[in-house]
C-alpha cells in the first residue's frame, strides 16, 4: 500500500485563524479527502510541533477515532533534523528515510508521497514531496478552497504508479489536465524539472 504523509499547519488546518471552533479551521473537504484517500493509501501525519499538540488537533478535527479511515502513525518535531541554507537560515526538515528505515517492510521511497505547505520540509526527498497551497484565513477562504478535492484526483491518478519518484509533483495540476507521462507507467526514471 502506498503511503501518504500529511503536514498539519496550513496544509490541513489553519493554525492562525481567528475562527472560534476547530472544525472551522479545518481545510474544506478534509474528511472526504481522508476517507477516499484511505481506500488506496496508508495515511500518516508529520508535524513540526509536539506530539501533544498533534494529538489535540487530530482529536478536535474529528480525525482521531474516525470510523471511515485510520492514521497509521504520527511523527512530530523530534523526528526532524536541522539543515542550514542562506535563504532560510537554520530550519527543520522531514527526512522520509526515517520512515523507510523504521518501517521498511511496509513503506518504500518509490511508493511514498508527502503533502506539505513548505517545500523546504522535504529538502532531503524532493522527489517525494508535493507542495500544497497553504490554507490560511479560514474565515474568508473556506468557501473557495478546493485544493483537497483536486489533490484527491491526483492521488487517484497516480495510485498504481510503481515509482512516485518518476513523477514531477511540482506539476501535479498539469498532470491532472494532460494525464500521466508514458514513462510513469513504464517505471522509467525521469528528471524533475526545476
């Protein structure tokens, strides 16, 4: 089963919104997205916060114990490593190798995709990362945000690709319009366009 790794802040949840209830801070269509994705993907959460915060947010959003899907594991900031660049200074990244090493009998680099609003979080595994548009200002954008509905179509399109690293996830919307490149189904490696 392929693995979908999701960030929380600004990916599925607006952590800075002024709305009063947690369910109003959730990205629109979140439960539909998780329910449908779960049919073909194992789902994990990796947030750059503490495990206590992750557990609280997942509970408030109704993700914990949801009968329609299951989160197979959660990782917090303690599983991240620090990197340095001139652009960002010192920043944390999410090395997916942590997952592949600890759970190698279940998950591989070739069948893992990560959604995050910060591309620097998948610096060590860019071929597995898809930068999602940040979900901010929930009180204004709830009515117009359809990002998860579109991404669900992308996940459905790629679910049978043997090696996700052959895809250019930066151009996921173009892939939705034009279809998968022929080498994606043949397993041929392809360079990511910058």
